[in-house]
């Protein structure tokens, strides 16, 4: 027997309005006050930084010695006050080799000589030392035509091909390595049979692994049979979500409105459900949204602090703390995922019932705990369908783009076709992830609405089910007709069959 107030106890729905609660009041207002206090503190800190600091120095380039170009700093006898631009002696690897401040970016590409050079501060090359300095990049081996970009001398378009030469060479080298590895694989395998002992295939280990897979497969079959009704419910919830998206393809705040509509949902649903949902959120529940975001921010701040401690531990003699910090980071990462999951379900309950954040968290967790098997089925099937959809959408877009590039091959000259295909694939994956994120939230909203509908309604005239006919058939329930409807059905004259004439 469950204790009073425990998550597995059915709550009293008597005083809670059916469906989307229209009678609401502002919730978690204290969080809005706290949020505004944080903003005031941020403005005070920003104003202090602007007043006593030098924010423009963040835009000034730094040379390889840590000096800011264009400031009155003297380094190795060279004053940098009139040297406002940064030049990289090796633009192909700007962070590895020397970079110096110069008066202006070069306007033409010339070879470095003893009379025309860009070298590190205090270095004056001679005919004997020029080769040494250019080899170590203390002096630029080639003064390249550049243009100013935020105080940095960046090679101009006319000379970009010069820098691509090394990358192209590296790519050809990598292709050669892969090709050589592929061609030499069979030779290596064959030679190993002559020079080493004969390869002993672990037949018994493979046989044991096969039996383990068979047992796991049998367990999965039994679980599927045991949870077949839950799986059917999950499929119907996903179908309902698809129907809701097809009728309201804008924002997920209206999924609750869609579910909690009796009869023909398209005809009976309220006008402009998206605008209504946005109004309720901004009018009554901004504090609740800030509360959930604040909890996530606390966990993320703790993770950042641990990252700082980890860097300090690496530089100090306390490296034995690094494994402990890594464990704490792992736990905090899982805690962040848990908080985000709780927030998502709490937001859904807020959208439906209009309660405060903490009460919505309690209601959502209790509802999901009481229906844990259904939750597992919906999450597994939903995640599988959403992941498969992302892959299919991305693959289809890449395939279409590949066909277009192949069709227009004579007009579009591309040397490495895989580069644009990868870029298009990444873009398509992110776009499909955004849409499927809406779909995932819709599944969760419809599912939680279905659970509430199942718990608080009994199909009577006073408490009819709002779920679809397919879900009613799976749950083996139905709505009882009103007396007026029963009389109309009894008075209805059925058409006579042809045999009765």
C-alpha cells in the first residue's frame, strides 16, 4: 500500500479543470525578481569593466611575444606605437611560428632579401644569416600580398593558392597512404602466414558469443511480447503527434490544445492555438521557465568550476585529483541531462494544468513513475523513429545534391566532390534535428496528455475520454453516449435490404 503523497499514488483530479486549464494566475514570480536582480548585477559589472578597463584592447592583435600592436610598448629596442598590424611569417601555421607587428600590410608578393624583409624584432638579416632566419621563420621567407582584417594581415585572394599547396600535398599524401594500405593488406596477411605462426581463429569464443546473442535476442522477443500493448500505445501516440503536426506545423505549445479537443479535432479546436499558447506562457509562466533554466545554469556552472580546477591540477603537483574531478564531471553531466528531462516534462505539465514549477515537477514525475513501462516503450520507439528519420533525411538530401552535381558536372567544376557533400550533409542533419526536436516534444506532450486522460476519465458522460479511437481500442475503453444520442440512435430507421422487397 502506498503512502499518502507518494509518486505512485493516484492524485485527486477533482478540483483540476479538464484539459488545458483556462483559469490561470502568475506563477513563480519570485524567480522573475531574482532574474532581474542578476541582470542588474551584470550591468553593474559591465559598467565597471567599461569605465576602468580597456575593452578596445580585446580587438588589438597580439604578436607571438604577447605584445599588443599599436601600443606604446618597446620590445628588443623596437617601439610598437606605429606598428598597428600583425603579420604572420608563416601564414600556413600562424600560431606555431613568429608573428610580428608591422606598419602596414604588404601590397605585393616579393621574395625576402637583405633590403626588403619582415623579421622578428631586433633582427637585421645579412647575406650569411638570411637563409637561417627564413628557415626558422624568424624572417618571412616570402612577403605575401595581404589585406587588413581586424588588424591582421590576411593573404589576399590572388595568393590563396600558395597556401593551399601544402594542404593539397598533405591530402595527396593521405590518399597515397590509404591506397597503399588497401593494396598491401592482402600481401601483409599472406606474408604473415609464412613469417609468423599460423593464425589461430578463436572458434570457441565466437561460438560463445553467438549463444549470448541468441539468448539476448530471445529475451528481447519475450519483452516485446510482454509489452506488445505498450508498444501499440507508443505507435498510436506517434501517429497522433504526426496528425497534430500536419494540422499545426508551427510550434509545440498547441499539442495540448489538439489532444484535449473532443470529436473532430480540426473543426472543434479553438482558433489560433499557437498564439493562445504563446500568450499564456508569456503572461503567466515566465517565472517557471526561468526557474527551470536557473537549475540547468547551476549544474553547468558547477561543471565549468570543475574544468577550472582540472586545469589547475594539471599545472600543479596535485595531479592525483584529476581522476576524482573526471568522475565528478561525469556525474554532473548525467545530472544535467536528468534536470533537462525533468524540466521538459515539467514544462509540459505547466502548459496543460498551469501549476507552479515545483508542483508541475512532482505531478510529471508521479505520472511517469506510475506508467513506467509505457514511458519506456514510447521513449524507445520514439527515439528510434526520430534517429532513423534524421539519418534518412540527411542521406536523401546528400543523394539529391550528389545527383545534381553529377548532372551539372560540366558547368560546376569541383575537384573534390566529397567536401560539398559533407557540408550539405551537416547542414541537412542540423535542420532535420531541429524539426525532429519539435516532433519529439510533440510525442512527449501527446503521451502525457494520454496518461492524464487515462487516469482521470472513465468514459462517462461527465468524464469522457479525449483519446483517439485507435487508443481507445487498444485500452479497451469507450465513451458512453448521452441519453439524447441513444434516443436518436433508437429512432433511426435502418434502410431495408434488397431481399426484403
